[in-house]
C-alpha cells in the first residue's frame, strides 16, 4: 500500500495545486469553495490506496466519486483514478470485471464530454479512448506476467513436493532394507546362541564334552554375527569407503554351509540344491540365501525337540524355486471350539498366530525381487515355506 499511497498523494497534490492556481489567478477554470474541492479531491484518490486488496469496490468507488469530481471540473485526479482502476481490474479481477468497468466508465466519460465540451469533442474522445486502451493493454501484459509467475511457482512447489516425497520413499525403502539385513544377521545368530546355551546348561553336568562343543558353537556364531554387524555399520557410517574391500555377501552357493551350521545347532537339515547358481544376479542369490536362512531359523526356534528340515532349491527356466519344510511344531494353531459347545475339546477351526519380523522380511524380499512367497503349516504336521523368485538375465 505504500506505493499506491504515494500515487494517491501525488494526484491529490496535483489537484490541490490546480485549485490554488485557479483561485489566485484568472485561469478560466471553474472554482468552488475549498470545503467542496478539498474533500472531493481527497475522496477521489482514496480508492487508489486500497485498489490491490479490494479492486472491484475500489474501482467503482473511484468511478462514482470521479464522475462527481469531473462534473464539477475539480481537476484530473478523477480521470487518472479511473485509468488506474481499469488497469487494476484487468490485472487483479480479470477481463470480465475489467470489460464491464471499461464500458461503464467510457459511457460516463462520453456523456460528460458531450455536456461540458463542444469545440474539441472529437480530440478529447480520441485521447480518452487511447488512454483507456493503453491501461487495458498494460493490464493484459502485467496480468499475463503474473499468471506466468504464478504457474512457475506452482510447478516449483509441485517439484519440491515430489522431490520430498521421493526422498521419503527412498529413505523408507532403505530403512526397510537395512532392517531386513540386520534381522537376518542377528535373528539367526541369536537363535543359534539361545539353543546352544540351553543345551549347554542341561548338559554341563551330565555331558561336559557336549556342553563344551555347544559353548564353542556359541563363540563361533557370535563372532560371525559381530563381523556381519561391523560390516553393515561400516557401510552405513563411512561414506568414503566405496572402494574399500568388503566381505562378500552370502549367496545361494553357501546354502550347504548354512545347513551344516544349523545341523550343528541341533536341527538336522537335508539339502537338495542345484549347482548352477553362479550366473544368478547378486540380489536374487542373496534373497535365496536369506529366505532359507530365516526358514531354518524359525525351525530352530519353534520346531521343538526332534525337528528336522528339508531344503530344496532348484533352478528353473524362468527363476528359482525354494522350498523349506520341517516336521516340527511350527506356529501352534489356536483351537476355536464350535458354537454352542463352550469348553468342548474338539476344535472346529484354527486361527494362525501372526508372523513376526522374519516372515515380514521374507515377504518383503520376495516382493522386491518380483517373486511370490507362501508360508503355512503342512497337512501332516510341521511348517512349510515355498517361494519362487524370477530371474532376469541381461542379454
């Protein structure tokens, strides 16, 4: 409003100067008492101050007061206020308001010129039309520039929003990937450690040699888990370590070694694995290993005494088929008695307990690789994990 106030003040001072000159000299201009001229001069420029906040009512207020101001021939402030109103309406209110205002203002100006002038009517009409046309074109130009800048700002805001959204999605995906890796490393190692520690506590008095082997297995498993955790933490913390050598990630070729470790922990594992896994993509090979690892970890934790597992991993034409089955307890179903037989011993339905982070991690891995995962109890008892991972080899 500061700039508009300066424009209004300049128009007011110009009209007041005309009033002083016309009152002191014989200029031929119509003169009126100061208590009529000064208030009208002030009122006719007042809408200019508020033209940006309220363009429509400020424009029509300037038209109404300017008609009275021009009819009394008090100066040029009313005419310039009308021109400014045309420009303002085109820029801030749109062409519709601007065209209506221009039509009314032009009609009022023509009537006023017909009443007040006779000799120079044509010249005055041409000047008025040119002035109004200039204000309209200027408003069109400025309005187009404002619309262009508004569109650019909207697009920049949309790009910023999309960038922030993409960043959040990338962070969420990375957090999920890190969580899967940490869970696969820690859960397997801790499960082995817990099982071996329980076995050692039972055998420490009756079979010290067995307890000693269990403690050695705990030590080896803990060291391996710590090494894996250190490797992951180094990758996360050190941004400049891209070229440093790393311990290779486990892959499908390491399944036999994994089965031996699980067997040493107390769960015998029978392995049927193809040998043509060398050309598998690194992500698919790691996914195969992690799914089998998590499946055997669940058998180790939930299978119970005497549990055994069978691992079958076969390479097919378009992917890898994974099946891990055990004869243990698995996830125990919760019996639901039939209606009307409260306390009945014979269940008619079972409700499976929800899977933990391990099952979630396996599903996420399968989905990321474009595969499918089926997890559930076996008909004859035990638990079964079946997954298919597609393989897309580069030509």
